[in-house]
C-alpha cells in the first residue's frame, strides 16, 4: 500500500484482547495507517518447540484490518524465549570474557548457532505460511537492531573457516597480515584467535567482515523462509541503528527490499544537521526512500536524563524525516506495559490506558500525513552532492585512532554540516558506488582504497566532478595493510600531492591563506606538491612544530575536466565552512540561504513537481525569504514572494504556484 504511513509499534500480547478495540479506536483517531506487531512476541507465538499459537495475532490483525490499518510483522528472533535457550544453551551468545550471556534481556543469541538458525527459520516459516499472503500485511521486519558479537567456540571455528575461504592459503593470510611481526605466523587455521582487545589490524578488520557475514547469513536464513510466501508487493526490512558500527550496513541492506531505522534523541533536543546525516545515511543503504520505523514519542527511558521533546518538536522531527526521504513514521511504542524493562519509556497511551499529552501532537502529525500523502508519495530526494561512507575505513581508523579524539563519524559530519546548513540535498553513499550524476563528491578519511574505488573517483573527476579528498586518505588496502606508497596512494595523480608525514596534534595550530585564517586540530598532514603545472596551494600551516611550518595544508588540482581538493587538516568549523563555500562556488550547485535553524529540503515528484519542506527547528520565531509565490499544503495558505515568518517548530510543505501551471 503506497502512501505516507503513520503508526506505532503495538504489543497486543501485553494486554487482554478485550482492550484491543479501544486501542484501535484511539489509533484510528490518531490517523494511524500502520502498526508494527510481534517483533518480540516469540514466547507468545511459540510457547514450546513447534507449538504455534497464532490465533491471537490473527485476531489482532483482523481487528486492525477492520479499522483500515495495515500491518508490518516482525520476526521475533531478537527475543529468543526461555524454553529455547534452556533446551539449547548453545543458542546463548558468549561474551568477550568467555561467559555465556544471561537470559532475561534481549539480543542474547549467538548469531551463528545452528540451533538458533533452525529455530529462527522455524518461526519465520510458520509466520510466513500463516500471514505471508494476508492482504493487510504490507511488510516484514527481520529481527530487531542486530548488534551483539558472540565469542563462542562455534563462532571461533566459523571465523577460521571464513578466513580460509577468504584467503585460500595460510601463506596468503600470513603475507597480507605481516604476521612475521611479533611472531604471529600461523601454520594451522585453528591457531587463529578471535580478536579480543587490540590485535593485528588485518585480523581485526577481517573479524568485522566476519560479523557482517554472520548477520547476513542469519538474515538470509529468515529471508529464505519468508520470501516464498510473500507476494511481490510485500517488502522485507530490518530496523538499523543509524551510525552503529558493528557491521557493514550496505552489505546487510543488499538482501533487503527497504531500509529502515530507529531514531532516538535520548537526552536533550534534536539537532537537524546531525539527524539529517543519519536519515541520508539510511537513504543511501538502498539509494531509495526509507522508513523511520521507530522514533520516540516524547522521551526514552535509557539515556542520562530522558527529558521530553518540547511541544511540537516531534512534529518538526517527523517532517524533517519525510523531507530526507522517509515514507513512514512509527512511534515506539503505543502503550506502556505494566511491567518489563521499559516501564518509563514515552508512549502514546499510558499505563492507565489513557492518551498521554503527546498523543495530541501525534494526532496532528497523523492528520497532516493523511492530508498530503497523495502529494508526497512517490517523490524522492535528488542530490547532486555525495559524501562517501566506508565501514572498512571507519574500522581501520577506530582500531588505531592515533589521536584518541579522532572520530570517523564526527569527521564525516564535519563535512556534512556546512553543506547541509546551506540546504543542499546530500546523498551519503557507500564508497563502492559509481558516482554518475553528482557534481560534488566528498570522501572523508577514505583510508582504505582498492582498484574499483580509485576507478570510480578517477572517472568522476575526469568527467568534470569536484572531488574533495581529505586527511587519512589512501593509506591502506582491504587487509588493513599499509599501501607501499605515500598517501593518497594511487589518488596522488589526481590530487597532485602526496602526504610526506602525518602529525597528531596536541593543541590547535594555525592554518590559513587568502580564503581563511583559522586553526587545525587533532590531525595535520604535510602535503608535498608533485610538480603538476596547475596545482594551487589554498592554505598553509603557520608556525607550529617546525615540521609543518609554512607547509601546504589545503591544495586544489585540476584533473581531466574536474578538480580535486586535498584537505590535509581537521579545520576549525569556521574555516571548514568558508572552504566549503568556496568549493561550492566552483560548482553550479545553488545553496538555499536560510537562518541556521531553518531547513529547506526538496523532494521531487515523478511529474517533476518540487516539494519544498520548510522547517523551523528552533523554539524561536524565524524568517526566510520566499523567492516565489507558494502554497502550503499543510494549511492551504498561499504566500506571495518575500518574508515568510515561521513560528517556533513551524513546518510548511510548499509547492511553487508557477510549478502548478507548468505541470498541472
Ligand atoms: C529500540 C528498540 C525498541 C525499544 C526502543 C526504546 O532500540 O528497537 O524495541 O526498546 O529502543 O527506545
């Protein structure tokens, strides 16, 4: 069912069925179109091995159907029940200290345990047989927020088998990992340990790949059971945790139809530049629209302070998600359970069964989603700017930060923010993607290079793209070994520079040129020009450790029909902003100037009509300048060009009147 969906996670198994009608009535009044069910309900669905009790779920779906509400079903495998882990203790994961994880929370399973796979397949198959072709079930979610790493003997043996498959021979593995270092040479696959604590960088990176492969296999097992029973219109997703770094999200998304994620602000208030990056990240998993399948109704229960979002802040957040490509928003969760670990979490309905104050805001959002669903659905974000994200590079850096404050994600956001604040649509893409259609590509800390990445970047610049290379680029191969060249490896030809030395900085140092005078902190690379005729130094280091004094820090080099910028230092925010502005001037990308707290994002409909989402993310009134006549589809109001006042947390969904006459 294609529409802009709105709903929540509902756990009817927590309540007597006599209550359900009232819940569904309240959902209807909040304009729910979808409800997510069953993702932790294993013990209610299969109270003992092979004994399936699906009638209650059937009944709940039937009642929702009667109210016209659609359903997403979760496979309940993130909560293996007590009987399962007692009968098959090896389904429980083992932690780094070799202890079996205790039963009583969730995600306590070993992702590779054969009995866990058998049990997961059994419940997924049974659910799919019963509900796969149910006309009200529009999608499925496999498991819930994959996260745990298991260190049991079985996983250990599986890891060794994985390495054998990847490397073929021990000679190859020993060479790639330079195991002669500290006498690590392996003469039998069985000697290879699991990395607990710091280890050989090659082994550590391979282990992250193994964890990715483990979850992929676990997910595939369930997909194999689900898919034969699902009509082609029914999708399967998994709810990811945005920047969680435990596995490669691109690889896991590959087998799914739809990407979705869980957005929690936790303590404090949302920062639209940070969350915008997270939405764009998830949109990049499959390069299409996504679902915001969980978000907080007011407050959570697991953070430092658990403060509530301000009144109308969640509405701004909802439209912000849609503006970045979400086609659905579901709150977690509908009603507070009387007991269980999450008693204090925000919900729409409290423990007494009555709507909380937040319910009113949800009602408003639901009504707005319903009003504009036809207008919005089918529209997509069309970005000409991309930032590359690479799990291997991130892991390689996280294993050896060199400067403990060096954070890969923070650095990526350091590039995202000055672009986003100018209201440019940005794709956050896997570093393995081809780069056709973009004007500007930024590759933050792309430390791991391979032939394909180099080729994509080269082709992009050759065709006229503007490429930004940064510090910590092109130093490693896919085995986390140093390349036998100076950074940025094979990209030096494009960049017109190589890195002579890298310096971890204890204190900020001066850096500047005509464009800006600022500071570099954490990291600075001394760039050496390779003697290409048009390489230009844009900024140099000032007096610092002697080695860096007066050396190039930021350089631009023409290549093919394009330009390559190399930024060797972590610049202060102002200088970074100025540099980004300058780089943009060298493109035809048109920033939309707004006050920093106001966001304007565009989704484009299949008929070419542009939808402008204008959101005031602050508690202060803001003003933007409207360049054209517009209609706000949330209120029906029309606006002439000129100043548009936005009250605190205001949202407008504008189309240009001129567009209407063009496309009808
Ligand atoms: C999510 C989880 C939900 C719920 C929520 C609370 O991480 O998927 O089941 O626990 O957190 O904020």
